C-alpha cells in the first residue's frame, strides 16, 4: 500500500472517531452504554471526550502535514517520529480494547486501533533510515529552460548540511565503487553501439569552473545553491542538476534531465534506465552526511 493511500484512509478513520467522540460529548450518544461504566459522571465524560477530541485532532493535523510533505517531496524527522509514536500508541490501545467489557470497544475499537497502528507503520516505514530517496521532480522556470524539451526526468535526494554544493558534486561524481564503475563500462559499450560519445572531449579540462569538467560531464553553471553539469550529443542532450534547497532532510537534490534528439536517443535511454537508476542512487549516497 502506498503512503498517500494509507494517509487518506487514516483521514477517514480519524474523521469517524472525531465525530463519534463529539456525539458522546454532546450527549447524542449515551456515554454510560458506550464506555460500560468506566466513566462515573457527566464531568468525567466531558473531560475524557474533550481530551480524546483534542488528541485525535492533533494526530489528524500531524498526518495532514505528512501528506503535504509527500506531495512536495520533502521530509521531516520530527513528523516521522511522531507518527511512529502514534503507531505504538494505537498498538497499545488495541491490546487494551481486547480486554474491554464494552462490545463497541472490543469489536469496533479493536478494529480501528489495529488498522490505525498498521497504517501509521506503513506511512513511515523505512523513512528514518533511508539515506537516498527517489522523489517527484519539481523544476523552476530556469531549470525547465535548460533543454529545449524534457523527455526524461528523475530526482534522487539525500541529506547533507556539512558540505557546499561544489564539495557535494565531487563526492557524488568522483567517489564510485567498483560495481558502479563496471556499470559505467557497460553503459559506454551500449552508448558506443548507438554512436554516442564515449571518449574524452577535445576541450576537456579537470577544473571546477564553468567550462571545466567533472569526470565526463561539462560544468555549465555554478552558484552557491546549484551546480549544473551535462553533455550534448547527436542522439540526446543531458543535464544533471545538483542543488541544496536547505530542507531539514533530503536537502540535496540530484535531478537528471534528458532530451531525445532522435529515435536512437530514445531507444538508448530505454536500455540504460535500469542501470541509470542504480548508478545515480549509489552515487548520490556518497554525499550523505548525518546531521
């Protein structure tokens, strides 16, 4: 199940729970029948129901923030930790419901709290320990204009608040394990079959400045927050954007843009995509730094 789907289901569940507690608070539903004698007075009921409404409203707010973060492709450890706490809370609540004397708590309560515990786990599983994530690409107007048209795009993100973008670019492109180098060799063989450049360019200079190169990629632009690399060939044009958006987590974005110049470029990319994702994910991981 996808995280957004799990969140939408949680919104529905919490909406029902909030309505249920509100109806008890306003005495539309008899509290003594629902809670099987746990609450001894109207005052106790109102205190309990008010707390329950505030708690569930808080949970709903946190989950809504998480939903907006997923839409924007950002992440927050604080929000993720809170949702982990919610998952544990719902799990413990489920155990309590199993021993309840109230039929509503035993059946409906157990179902809702167990479902909520599972959904909260789905929403944040693997989020806290993932060094690299693939996320939805968001381009500003300047980035959209880097190529005449964009036929392929993806974004991989990691966290690094220690290095500047020049240092991060070098960490990504100049530190590769043997298996990645092997994939590069395979990529070059495939590129050669399609007539793409695999040799060192005539204007090659290994200097970190505009017009210089990082590995085989020409530097097109350098700023405090972004470095743009790329290469133009007869079959396709390519740009790699390495940027820092200053987010709390996954602030380093590595965006790949590809423009097909002809059918050969499109066919080449269809062959190379599986290798591309594995290579980029591993290279981006080189830039990861804990806070």
